[in-house]
């Protein structure tokens, strides 16, 4: 199981994104299942429409309907953890979508997250591990 954050979905959909190849390859080759939260789906769909078009947004939802991406339901304790994370990390502007991935990772005892958001996921200290493993790895800077 791989928890997937917003940026990976957006970059995989956007051929012009500098992370497109690594994100598309990750989604296509990871043995899965690929899972996320409804908050991430809403954020990714909105960004895909804004940056690309409605047809690409619809294709994203078709992938969900086909079962290519699973959506994990948030429980009452997850929502409480999201609220706690937002309160704790106000200084970095942690958003609810990222906090939902962290809450699910903690509940399911997962440490690997597919994200392009290196900053937030490196700053937040998960309750169940010392740190997250973030993939794909950022490209080397020239």
C-alpha cells in the first residue's frame, strides 16, 4: 500500500510538470494499492482542472471509479488528529489534505508517502515513527 499526496497526482497528469516523469512512473509501476483520502482527491481534482482542463480532471475521477486509486475513509479519531496537526503546525501552514495523509499513515502504521511536499512531510513528526520516507526522490539540482 502506498499513500499518495496531491502533488504526485497533479504532476503525473501534467506533461509539462518537471516531476511528471517520476510521478507518472511511480503511479504506473508501484505494485499498489495506491490509496489516498477524499481531501487529497478534492485538492488534486481542483488543481488538475485549474492547471490543465476539465477533461483531465474527469480522467482523474475515472481512474478512481476504475479502482486504480483507493480512497480511505477518515474516522472520527482521524479528524481529531487532523485538527491537532493543524493546531500544532500553524507556523508552516500545514493543510488538511496533508494532515489527512499523516493521520492515515499513523493509523495504518505506514511510513512511506508519495509526495512532492518535502518541506511539510519532513517537518511534521509522525506519532508512530521518527520520520516519513518520501518518494519519489526530488531530482538533483544542477
